[in-house]
C-alpha cells in the first residue's frame, strides 16, 4: 500500500529515500549550497543536531512540526559533519540518536504509515519471526539477556519474536542502516569549509566524556578491570575476551587509542603493531564502536573476580567506575572541610 508522505513526514524520517530525493532536488552542488545563507544556517543546525546527539538533548524540539525543511537539511548536514570528524564514536552517537528519534515518532503514527516506514527499511511490521542471519545482524547492541540467541526459540532457521520485540528491532534496523551508510566520502574542501563547526562538535564530545567520567583514575576501576590490567603488567597472555573487555572499557571512559596501547605496553611481550591494530578496531576504526561487556558477560567469561560491596549494586563496569569516582570526590571534599590540627 502506497502512503503519501508530506514534508513533516520527511523531517521525522529523513533517512527515507523520499527525503533524500527531496534534498537532492533543492541544493545543487554541496559547495554551492554551503555558500548560500540558507546553506550556512543549515550547517549550523546540523552541528546543533550532532551536539544534541552527544549530550542527549534534542536540538530539534518538536521536530518535523514547525520547520520541516530545516529538520531535513539539518539531518543531511549532521551526517556530513560527523563524517568529517572521522570519529566512529561520534557516528555511533548520531545514529543512536536518530534511530531513537524516528522510533519515537513512529509510536504516534497510524498503522499504515508505521507499516510503510518499517517496510522502507526492510522489516515486515507483521513479522513474528526473522531469519537467524538477519536477527544476529540486528541484536549485537541490545544488551539484555533475552536478545541472546541461546535464549530465543528457533525453528527451521528462523527466530521467533515475542510481544514488543519487533518494535525494538525496527529501531535497531534504523540505527544499523544509518551506521552502515557512514562515514560519507566527503571531499576535503567541504570538510575544510565546515572545520569550525567540526571543531565545536569535537569539543562538545570531549566535554561530555569529561563530564561523565572525568580524568582517568585506575584506582576507580572495578576489581575485574584492575585484575586485567595487573595481568597485562605481569605478562599474562590474556585471551581475546579479556583484551576486548579492557580495551572497550578504557575507550568508553575517554582514553584514546594511543593511551590504551600504552597500557598494553606494560606487558613484557608487547607487540606494538598488532596491539595498535586491535585497539583501533575495538575503538571504532573498524566500523563499530564497542561498549565494554556487562557484569553478566564478565561473569560468563570468567573475568568477574574479587567482587566488593559496590559490585553488588551495579550491573556494568562503567556504572561502577562512575559511582566510585563520585564517592572519591565526595571523600576528598569532606577531608578539605576537616579542621587542620
């Protein structure tokens, strides 16, 4: 069934072919567009959109309602801007933001329009099962145990879907589709033109990481991650799961690949080239930015060791790190208040 989309729909779902065709028919060349007043405004709106994705605060308000053209163009420029950063972490932030945004709009649509959007991204909204290969492609970023293939009912090479499974998978399909398209092959001259906005985006991301995690403090690492760092220093040959866990964790708390490689350099059998390749891949250079394994996964792989009282209250190493750092800061403030004797 063909559904008629208006400009508000294109703003809500700017990844649809109709929206991309609409933009292409109104911009001329990208160089020409960015030289116009409207193009410069669109670029600034695109930067605000990326920064909104970084901070978790939507820059669009009631997107698609008051200024649909602005929202469609800001999406297009946001994709160009993150491509200029060449940072997979920023690309991941934007694609998650866009998928969640579109999914939120979909909840308010009638059945016909929901079905059209889902069908446009390759999902049958009435499906009650998916081929195993398609399912496995969609769920890696879904952390709940219920998404693990071993916990699903499989029949004749197809995974059964329950309840609201399809809703979340539609959101993941959007995210996966957008992430697969990025980074765009943006000419260097365009990135140079947009460099002030790219700088603003990068600064916002660094400020967000600093706000969330602050300066890296090994003393606030959870026991499992401290044990892995100690094993590296002692020259223990960690299995891949251990190297992945420590690398993803260090990347998530704001360390860059060079700093992470320096951690592995403590090992007696340190191989610079091999380590650099592995670290850069896990940090996002390979196309996907990975999140550190959850506590449940670390227990499964045998790396959950020396648990303390805080471990009992969290379900992820990153949560442990945030809480431990906050407690350390509070303790330092209390000490400063104590009278000098």
